[in-house]
């Protein structure tokens, strides 16, 4: 497909405050909206639904590495129930959500033949913006 470019996951960026978190593997961004029933008798027997409150969750994995400041910050935010500022972009100049997040999940897996890994769930506490950048 000449002339077509794609964003690859390996080129995506996750920032903690203003620093890129390099010790992350898989990142999933979930954007949802609640459903509001606005059905009336005037809708020919069809249910009518509109979007309600929005949610943003960022889930990612981190390897258990010594002397990793971003790991320490995420672990501390989970333990102390404080928020962190995250920005997840599709590329260096890409687009994605930016805001303050509460670390609600911090699970460790210890697979026999893999590095010890933490699965982190971050839920939005304060929306800042949707960063709109170039796609490459």
C-alpha cells in the first residue's frame, strides 16, 4: 500500500507527568460513555439512547526493574491513593487522552520463564484534554 503509513504500538508513547515511561509493554486505552435512555412514545416503538458520562481507563504492564522512577511513582500512587498525570499518545506527535488518573489496580505476575511484571489500571479522575497531533 504505497503512501499509506500506520502507527505501530512500539512507537506509541505513555507519559507520566512530562517524562516518557519507557518501562511499559502493552497499553490499552478504553474510552466509554454511559447510556441514557431517552425513549418516548413518539419513537415508533424503538428505544432511544444517547451517550452520558464518559470514562477513560489506561491499562498497561510494567516490568519489575530496579531504580525505575516511573515504577516507584506508580506504586506509590497506588499505595497512597493519590493521582498521577498521564498522557497516552499514538506516536511521538500523535493523539490521545491527557489527564489525572487514580491507580486502581497494581497486580503482579510471576510467570516461570518471564520477567516479573505488574499490570496497572489507571482510571481518570480529572480530564485535561484530548491531544490532537499528527498521526505519524
